[in-house]
């Protein structure tokens, strides 16, 4: 199952950072700005997935775990300028705790 964790940035109302970990270990980083525009990059699993950036991949996994821990401590909700409520999209807390433990970070 693909894992996703997302956090709002501190300097704009709805800008956020979203990371996905796919079943094969590849990591996708998305940056979403205040106008809902986004860009993404993908880092493949080193060795078995053809990834060429093993240290970057490891750092992104650590970032994803840190974001998951933040999400467990403080779920974020913001109001879109159109009035809609936006919540950070992440796995349920129980799933995050299991994922963090499996990542060896608890």
C-alpha cells in the first residue's frame, strides 16, 4: 500500500509538502503552493529500483518519518480562501505508528 504524509508550510495559508512511499520503496515528493499548483519528483529505491541517489532517498525516508511523527502529535487543518476546510492527508494515526515503527524510528 502506498503511504502518504503531508504537512502545511508555515508561511502561506495552504502551501504544503506531501511525500509518498510506494509499495516498491520509491519516494515521490510533491510541493503544493497557495494556488494549488504543484510539482513533483520521484526518487527510486537504490539498487533494486535503479535509484541513483541512495543518501537522498534515505534522507527523504527520514523526512517522511519526521512528518508522520509531527502528524501524530499535531494534525493540521486550514481554511482554503474559498471557505473549504483542508486537512493534511495522511494515513490514520494507527497506521502511521505501525509505519514509523517498521521504519525503525520509534
